[in-house]
C-alpha cells in the first residue's frame, strides 16, 4: 500500500493519485490538503471498499496548491475532463434536445434550431423538450417579429434578383435582402426574439399594444391590424410556455434523482415567471459522493457563462446549498448569488416539478438500456468477463432477505434472462429453520432449498438451472451460499457471486478480494437493477406477511373468528386500520360473517385496550 508522503501543505488544492504506469486514476479537491489526504493513509479496515481499491492501485500521489477552495473546484473539473480518471464520477451532458440560435456575427441574423456544440458569437436559447411545439412557436414569432428564416444561399439569390420571396409577401419576413428594413431595425427585431426566449413576454406585449394604439390613432389601420395580428401570434407563442411564478421571478431550480450509481441533475431556467429552458446532466457516482458533492462538481459544467447565472438558485434540499456552490456561482456571475431551499409555496411546486422531471430522466435512461439488446448483451459480456465465467450468464438469479428485528423472515428470488426480468419465475421463501436475527443462517436455508431443485426441474421453467446466482450481501452471505451448495454436493457446479450492499463490490468464492465493476458500465447498472428488484420483491412480500400477522394478533380471542375468516377480512378491507373504520352495518353485510361474530368483532376493534398497529421500517 502507498506510504503517506511527508510535507503535505495545510492549504487548499487538488490531489492526484497515479498508478504504476503514471496514469492519473483519481483527482480530488480539498479545503485543507493535509487533512483530506490523511484520511486515505489509515488502517485498511477504516477505509471504504472503493477507497481500498484505489489505494491498492495507487503508487504515488501529488498535489497542486490553489489560493482557495473555489479555485480547487475549477481546477479539479479541468483535470477530470483532461484525464478521465478511472475512479472519478463521469459527467455527461444531455445534448439530445435542440436550442434556438441567433448568429449575432451577421447583420441580418436568421434564427434556427441546432443540437450542435455552442459557437462563440452565437446566442443560444433553450434547450427545448417539445420540438414540435418549438417549431410552432418560432412560426408564430415570425408573424410578430419577422426575421428572415431562409438559408444564406437563398438570401443571396433574392438579393441578386432584387425581389423578395413569398415569406415577405405573407408578412413573415421583413425583407432585409431587398433593403425593406435597415440593419438597426432588423437588430431590434432580433432583440425582441431574444427577449421572448429569455421570458420577457410582458415587455413585448406592451410594445405591440402601443404600436397598435398609435397606428389606430393616426388612422394607419393596416399597420394597426398588423400589430394586432402580431400580438395574437405572440400570445399563441407564449401559451406554449408554462407560467409557474409571478412575472418578476428570475431564478434557476435544481433537482437531483438517482438510481443505483446513476444520478440525473435537472436545471430549470425560470425567467419572468416562466420556464424557458431546461438542461439535464447524467452523472455516474464513483467514490461514494453524496448529492451535495455531486452538485458541487457539476457546477462548472452546468454554468458555462456568467449571463446564464441568475441572482437566485433554488435547490430541493437545504444540504445542497453548500458554501462552495454559493461561492462558485457568485464568483462566476460577478455578483452575489443566493442559493436557497424552497419549503413551501410556488417555488416549492416548481422544485417538485423539477424533481419529477429528474426522476423521469432516470426512468427513461433505465428503459433505454433495458430495451437495447446490444446494451444488454454488452452488460452480460462485461459481467461474465469480470467474474471469470466461461461464457456470459444468460439466466441470472438473485437472492435477498427481509425481516423486522429478526421476525417474519422471508427470502426472495428474482430471475433475469438475457438481461430482462422473468417474473413468472420469481419465488418467495418463508424462512422456517432459523430463529432470531440471523441473516447468514436464513440465506443458507433459502439457497439450500432452491438448490435442492437444481436437477429436478431441468425440463421445465420452474427452478431451471441458473448460469449465475447473485447473493445480496458480503462475504458471510457468500460463504452461507457455498455451505448450502456443499451440503447438496453441488459445490463447484454453481456459479456464485455476492454483491456488497453499500460498496457495490462483487465477491467470488475462494477470494476475499472484491471485484469492482467499472463505474457507469452497463454491467454495473445491470447488477444494481437485479439487486434492487430482489430487494423490492422481498420487501413487498415481507410487508404482506407482516400485515397478516398483525391482523391475526389483533383479532385473536374473538369467538367465531378463525384464521380463514381473518384472512378474508384482510383481503376485503386491505388493512387493519381500514377494518377499524368499518361500521357495524358494513360488517353485517358480509354474507360469510355471522351477525353475532360481526358484533363481537365490532366491539373488539373499538375497545380502548384493543392493540394498535405500529409503523415500523423493514430491516434489509
């Protein structure tokens, strides 16, 4: 393991770990380098598994001192971009949505939509999610503020023949090609476009109303009608933008959503009370960063120019409003920036809208990966290679346990074939042999019961032989699965791997050295999805079983109410609390429940000493 170097400064800066080939494998920032780096050089047992892997590969560390932590943040971002270190999180911009562009380098700029990278000297607005609505908006705006929409070749052709095109005749172009408008007037129209996409519809509306009124007073009725039509077109274009706040609010709203190691950061740009743009960044966690650290690192990519930074940035939770985020935004803007968490009111509703959008981004990313056969195939190939399997695992089973303080122990088995869930093959297990809080013993029992069908059902889908069995847990759970296989003389015939819950590292039989799948890889995503599905399936079954147990306990001692009737009551009312709310008439109306039993049940549920269900959380 790398020895701690001497002379680490007590200043802010960036540090770089290199491997034996001199390749940078991790870049970090620190307010105080000596304190931060000291955390890496301690007993191995005190380090997270990911940090242990980093330190086992690192052969040297160096640092760069910066004047302050803000400069360290900016430098860290540049170093990560330039070197793409293995252990750093990966940040990917969502460039799938178009922008509206205005090229201010030309005297008669033509607005156009683009998905290309930004070019200096061109103004960009957006991005926009609904491309069809954007095209309608741009068409309506041409009637209100008639910029040219033709190509450069078309513009030069009309200029050469000294005749405007049809768009001029129908009022959707101001005719700059034939001198119908001077550069100053055209620039004013372009500024109106910019104000619209910046959200300042009120000023444009007032301007058109003033033009209509003045033209009418001067009896220039054709000009008044043109201003009227332009105002109507402006209103139709503005209708596509959601009004979320009052007309004076200029702010950004930032929300995060995560699934496994994948994080989506959504930024809404609210100008003059309207959402005028939205950007998405997809991030792969690398070294157990929390959401605040992820947001800090994403700041330099989210805000590339000072003009895009408002005076107020609203985040979903107070812990995201760190001092470093405020300092970076204020420094980049050149003016103070307030970073706050909205708790209530209209701002909170916009935050919830951003949270919902971030969650939908994560879901779309997940569905995209699942639907792509090539992606699933690559995930299985990566997983098979990382685990040293002879071939990619086609059928994968995953086991998870759930209990409440050692009671109501249940196990779940989920099945994936070709990277997709096969829900008809899912199985639940009631743990029968293990008493008390014993995850390892319960895992051994469940795996043994599953493996007892290893040869018996090869001709049917039920318990068909798996290419890989994933155990949710660490080395103890893996050893329990091996013990189960050994008891059935199947050791060596079953491919096991264990997935540590917190570290998301894989363990293989015969080795205590964990296997770390590449951050952001399809194989890691697949393993996380399988693990999460097993956990969901186990928790759902456990809650159902616990609910029935609570009903049975609460309804014990009622004459005429046996297990069968208690089960039907739960099935009919759904929960014990719902049963408590039932009236005597509702209970009497149950054809299978005698009237005298219904009366005793009603009195029992309303007795002051009747047991009440408690809200507990499941142990995982």
